[in-house]
């Protein structure tokens, strides 16, 4: 009997070890020692490529804020050019177009625009019969051009006072055309070439629709794109954390500065409630800073420029947003951490600007919480993540966020499926090992995806690629988060990957515990019966 009892104790001890061997390395998580997360991208910060239909109802939808255009005179067969990229006059004398001949739209209405040069000046004019110049340094001094357009991308440029702009014989752009031009090859008719139309963020959506319609579109989107049922799905599939991108305007809800639309704060509150109901933790990720930290649509840039690092007002305002978020959510049981800034650009955000911001942000979060993780993001654009390990941002619960994509770089363009998988097992794993051993912040793969440039990948190829990433990224000391939960592009869609068995994702913690309990029973029965067999 004593032998049987000791074997029971042994069996129980073994099973408890199986169940609880994943001791918490990250404070407060259920079931796992690290973050196994999913991003809620495209929800509270709009990214048009995630859900393109959000923009379907905008008139002149190919002429949103930030669209890059060029104008060619039909009579002179020359392009309109801002000399030296701006700051001087406007000429009509170029046979080919490049950056000087490219203008970014600032949309005022569906047909009215301000035109910005590559160096940042705006086109302006002092009145009828004036010569157009590119010397206005602020949008308030810019001329508003009414762009009349026909179906062949021929356009007329008309001043707000009614005068039409023409290409003069002196190769200037002047507001002195007599009468109303037709669509023939006359001096006031230009061919408009849309060079790029790749900004589809919150600014473009709200300014494109106008406040009232944008409010309706975003309310419907926020209510339906992510729901409590999604949190149930995540829980059932072993996800313990969501990373939630937010924009700076959330701190001004319900009436943020134009053109942004209120309502994201209520949605974030809902997410915290849903997360708490399913024992899921939340990382609030400041995805869009005022002025834009990287010039991309997901940072709500108006025209692709990066104004955040050069404006102390923008930086101070961003710190105020961090204070708002920390003060509101620090005591919420679902909060895991606050990410101070997503993807600052290495080309535009110098370290002597970023590091002081991160240090101040850390101190602000610590005012409200001694335990919440403070997450700092690696600069994008081939920056060395070790630069953040040498910065001494804070002393406790600091995490560095790395974004690992086998995309967005010519290095990956011609890689085969085998090459991509080998890159994960060699280069990615080596970097993670180095960072894990760097005696600094914890390591977080805050964005990764089961997608690549391979055009002929089979389901098995995707499974092997996903398996490689999961195996390697599981070693990150803080954990990982997939980008993203829902996406029109199916391989970016976590839910689609799981339901269609393209991502070989492991069991949920509850299933792991159940399996361990089954193991307990089997081991116990074997130990008891073994002497009699």
C-alpha cells in the first residue's frame, strides 16, 4: 500500500510539472509563459489595404490627400515643374517628369485642392493674371485650385476667384486665360498623371468623405470589424494577448481635431472589457503620432511626409497622449503594456529625438503603474535593434518590439520557399538569440505574418513557413503577435489561416491543461496496475 501511495504522489508530481511547466516569464498572462498575441490592425487605425471597401463611397477617390500628380501642358508638351523642388517659381519646360514635377494633393473638397511640392512648399498666386509660384511655406498661404476633370484625365486648374491657369509662351504657369477653356489642346488644358495613390489612412478617409459621412462609415466599421466573438475565437485558439493600434486623436474623443472622427475610445473600452471576459491581456500601441512618425498611411500621414520628429509641439502632444492612455487604463486588469510609438522611421527620426521621447514616455507610464510593460519599437528601415539596448530607457519591464517580415525589401524578392524558411532558422534565430542574451529589455516580435513573395507556394509550403516562424519566435523572451486578426488578403488574416489550416498553431492553454489531466489519469492507472501486469 505504501508503494502504491508513493507512486500516486510521483504521478501527481509529474502531471503538475507538465501542467505548470510554462511558468510565467511575463507577469499576468494566463496559461503561457510569454505573449502569444494577435494584432487588431485596421480597426481603430484605418489601413485601406486591410479593408479597401471603406473607401468605396468617396467621390474622386483616386484624388485623396497625399496623391502624387504631374501636369503636362498639351500645347507645349512640357511638364509643370517646381524649380529646385520648391521655394521658387513654377515653370512649364520639362520633357520628362521626376520629383520636381510631382505635386502632392491636399484635398479641400472633392474638386478643390492645394498642391505641395517635393520640398514641402505650396503653390500660391496673388490673384488673377499672376504667375504661379511655389513659395508658400504654410498651407494657410496656399492657393486653392479647383480641378476640373474629364474622362481622359485632361484637367483645368482654376483659382478660387474664377481665373483659369494656363501655360504661357514664356514657359510660366499664369492665371490669365481668357474665357472658359474647352477640352481641346489649348493652353489651359493639361494632362494629369496620377503617379501614386497609396495613402489610405484615417486622414484620407475622414477628409475624403467629410465629417458626417465619415462618422457613419467609421461607426459601422468599428462596431462590426472587431466584436466580442473575435475575443472568444482568440481565447479558444490559445491567444492570450491582443496588440491594439490606436491613433493620437483618441485622447481627444469624442471630438478630436478635424478631420479625425471620434468613437475609437469607446471601442477601446469595449476591447478591454471583452479581453477581461476571456482572460486576454491588452497592449495599447500608439500607431499614429501627430505629424506622423514614418509618413505612412498607418500613422495617419496626410501626404506622406514625416513631421513628428522635427516638431517639439508634436512630441509634447504625443507624451500627453501616453499620459491619457496610462492614466485611463493603468489599473485595468486587462492591461499588459503600452507601446510608446509604432515604427518610427530610421530615415526621419534620429536617435537623439527618439531616445529622450522613449525615456519620458517610460516615466509617464511609471507614474500610473509600476508593473505595466513599457514597449519601445525598433526604427524601421534597416536600423540595428541593438541601438535600443544601449539606450537605458528604464529599469523595469521594458520591452523592445521588432517587426519581422520576409517582405518589403529587395533582399526577399527572389527567395524560394526553402530560402525563406532557412532565413528564419538561421538569420532570425541568430538575431533573437543575440538579443535575448543582450542583458537588456525583453524581446517582442510585435508583428509578423505567414506571407512572403513566393507566388507559387502550396498549403504545405505555408504550413512549413508558419511552423518555422512559430518555433523561432517562441524563443523571444517577451513573445510575439501576429499581424493581423482580419484582412482582405487572406494570408495576412490570422483567422483565415487558422480555419483553413495554413498556420500550424498549437493548442490553447485550456486544452493543454485538459491534455495534461488526461495524461495524469493514464500515468496513474499505469502505475497502479503495473505491479499486477
